[in-house]
C-alpha cells in the first residue's frame, strides 16, 4: 500500500508541475489505499475532512498509464472543488445526478487521461447541450430525456423498469413518485448484454435515450465511485455539511493563495472559483453602518423646561438633556449613479429622519445644483448628471451648514478631495461603484462602506 501512495505522490508532483492549481489543492486532501471502494472515491473523515480512497487493484490494473492516473486524481479533485459531494440531497434521482456530475468534470480533463467507460458530453450530441455548465443544467435536461424514454417504452421488461424507477405501487402513477425514481440495476451480465444488443426493441428511441438507458440500467464502475457521497454525506445533518463545506473552502482559499496565476484554468472554472471566494468575504451591513454612524454623530445640548423641576434644587424651570443630529447628505448625481441606487439610499435616509435627525441634502456632480431639507419624501427628479468632484459639498459643509457629520452617497469614481472635512465623514459607495482597495479608495477621508 505504501508503494501505491508513493505513486500517488509522484502523480501529485506531475499535477504541481503541469497544473499547479490541482496539485496544490490535492496536497490538502487526505488519501488512503483501501478495499473499501472498488475504484477511487471521495469520502469523509470524522464528518469534518475529505479523504480520497483508492483501491489497490484499480490503481495497478485499471490505471495502466501515467495519463490515466493523472486523469483520475484530477477527476476526484474537480468533484471536491465544485462541491458535487455536498449536493446529493439537492437531487432526487441518484443515478441521473451521478451522470450529470461526471459530464461536468470530464469536460475539464484531456481525453487521453480518461479511462474506458467514462461519461462524456459528446455521447449526448443530439441534445446539443452547452459545454462547461453546472450539474443542475445537465441534470434537468437528462431528466427530461429519461422521462421521454419511460413514456416510449412499452415492453414488459421496460414496464417493470419504469415501475421500479417511479416507485409505483398498487398501479398508482403520480408526479411525486416520478421525482424520486431510482435507476434499476441489471441482475446479470447476460441481461446487460441483452439490453445493449437489442436496441431494435425500441426503434423510436433517440441516440441520447439509448445511451441514457444503458447507463441507468447497468452497473458502471465510474458511477459507482459516487456511492460514498450518498451513503455518508447524504446522511449528514445540515450543520455537519456546513462544517465539511468550510473545510473545502479553507483548502480552496489556501490553494488560491499559493497559486497566484490561474490563467491556465478554463474560463468557466476560473469564474466559479472567483465567485466562491467572493461569497466567502465578510459582508458589511451598510444599513447598520449608516444608522450607527448617524446616531454617533449626534450632539447633546441643554434645554430649559417648566415641566420638569430641577432634581438638585427642586426649582423650575429645570434642565433637560436632548440630542441633536444634524447631517449633511451629499448625493452624487453624476451620470454613473442610477435611479434604483438612489431609491434604495433615500429609503434608508427615511428611517434616520424618522428618528429625529435633521437631514440637509445637496445634489452635486462637479458642482452643487440643488439644496434642501429632507422631509421624508425623495425628490421627483435629480439635477446634475455631469462629471464628479467631491470638493464642493465638503466646502459647503465647512463654511455654510456646519453639520455634525457628512454622508456622501457616490460611486466613488472621482479624484480624492483636496479640501479637508471638519466633520466626521461616511462614504456610501454604490454596489457597482469603486471596488475596495481600488484607485482612490484608501485616499477618501473617513469611513468607507460598500452598499452590497
């Protein structure tokens, strides 16, 4: 067994040299030689980590070339990266999901690296399915093909097959049972051979229906390697799957940190990795930031009141401590800020205004075009739609309005202001605006928050 693991390590080195992303990702995965699986398969360790199990006979007798070993490791890595192992509860038909998952990953592997019997997209060429799509795309199309096959077949053998697949009992046939159908398994090799040798039994079948029938009704080692997903991961609780997904995400992040250049990866896979990593970034609740900022910017002042005697002297008038919020809100009305973003922002201003804040709005692009107190209703139209300059509203706040704080709603695409703000400042950057740590982001004075 140690010899097999040495050979696996050598193949890993080839991955590191030829396709560093896969090689580095695989270094974070445990591996074990065992008779537990008939081929190679991904399983779990303590419901928290992923392990690759390899059958010794399969490795030595079936993977007879270096290319085959390379392809098998890459195949299993892709199932983990794309998180197919976590999706088993999202699909009702086990075998159709197995087929769809293999169609996805085998598109990223060279043909010479794939062993005999694997499932390829071109086997279903008459369906004209698009390449490099996700599992759900292929599953939905194949599900329709399988339903078509079940409707066309009328022989007694196929009738029994349909009954088992749909879970029909007592002659009932309902849509709910169809969605939970499971593929039948041929009982003998002779029965399998009969299925392959007599396509004329169903002359109306399309090429894809015939191919799908064979994979759905026969034993297949390549699909059997997914059994651990269903037997182990399929029985996990949502919390346990979350822990396992966190482990995969950590391995993926560590891999990306090591491999800065991912240009060799297919565009679809690069996009998937980028979106996955972006989803892992901590999200800042911009509404909460805006409310806390406005609340913290309030000032306290003393007010005489005849309704409350002085607690110290018992005389009237007494003194009442009150808060005052005086905000200047600068609205970037340049052409790059759309009306929907303005609507969302004014919707949040309404809640702050309801809490008693005095809000003074200035509409500006390169200069100030309109000034008014906000009274709970957004403006009917916005003036401006030119270029952007941040200096005008800051200067107005410093010299004219003297607010407790400044809130600047903008896309962020303008030079850093040269006028220094005297009041605390919060920049509300639109979702499609300036990216964090991009351009002038660090140069903008005060707090910045992205309106994601």
